[in-house]
């Protein structure tokens, strides 16, 4: 058989009756129970507070580590960026050196074109005297030969820009003397000699980057001016070569005619 269950109300009544029979007040037992609960709570409260305090200190240390790592990362990125900008500046300086040598070579080439054209003009004078001599030769009854006059040899007619010529000569002289062009210096900012914090280090790197970028901008402006000078020199040489080609064609035609006259005289 299963045991019969006693209702809770009966148990409570029984405990009350027993307490009345024993002469004890049930309210006193309830008060003691409540006091025991409060003392238990009070004893456990300090341990909970100490645990919370430990968690707070641990979280604060973790935050400090995160902040330090972020500061290191920012400083490292600033230094890497500064190195990259310095690399760009060095490349621009190498480009300026190559551009200076190119301008010098273009200037020398232009001078060679001018000398060639002057030589062609001097050939015209010698050819004119030879044509007169060939015309005077021949028998009494031979037909008088007259040289073919197409047009007059003009020689160099295209003039170079004086300012460009002076700049090219100045660049050529500096290169011959081994004087490299100096880097355009920007106005340096006043910076702390020894930064004490990560923020100061970042500001120091940022100021260095600004100065380097300013120098790079000045250098790029100089490269632009040199490119314009090279373009002007190339345009001048193109026109000079066109005039030289025309004069050379005329001389070539006259030389062929003079040779034909000389062969005729030798056969007769």
C-alpha cells in the first residue's frame, strides 16, 4: 500500500499546536529564522563585492593593454607612411636628375642641328662657285650651261628662345661641374626633440610627412617646368629640321645637275 500524504496545512497546524503546548511563541521562531537569513546574506556580501572589485581591476588592465597596442599601431603606421613618402621623394629626385641630363642632351642636339645647317649654307657658297666654273667650260660652239636655281639657301632661320637657351646652358654647366641640383627646402615646423607620449610621436611623424610632402610638391613643380622646357626644345628642333631638310633637298638637286654637267664635259 502507498503511504498517505499529509496536507501542508495540517503540518503547519500541528507545528503551531506543538509550539503552544511547549509554551514557545511561533513568532519568535520566525524572527530567528529571518535573522539567520539576514546574517547569511551579510556574510556573503563582502565576498561578492571583492569578486566584483577584482573583475573591475582586471577589465581596467585589459583596457590599458588595448590602448597601448592601439597607440603602438598608430605610431607604426605613421612611421611606415613617412618612409613611403620619403621613397616617393627620392624617386622624384632621381627623375629630376634624369630630366636634367635629358635637357642637356637635347640642347647639345639642337646645337648640332644648327652647326649642320650652317655647314649646308657654306656648301651652297662653294657649289655656286663650282657651277659658275662648269658653265664657263666647253667649246666655242657648245651651248652655254646655266645652273639650276630652285631657291636660295636660307640657312638657320628658326631662333631658339633665349630664356630656354640660358637655362639649358646653365644646367649643362652645373652638370659639367658636378653640381647636383639642391632639394627645395620647405619651412620646417618646430617639433619637440624627444616626444614623450604616443600622441607626440604621431604628431612628430605627421609634421615630418607634411614637410616631405611640401618638398615633393616643389620638386614636382620643378619637374613640370623642365618638361615644358623639353617640349619647347623638341618643337624648336622639329622646325629647324624641317628647314634643314628643305635646304638639303635643294643642294642635292643642284649637286646632281653639276655632276651631270661635269660628265658631259668629260665625254665631249
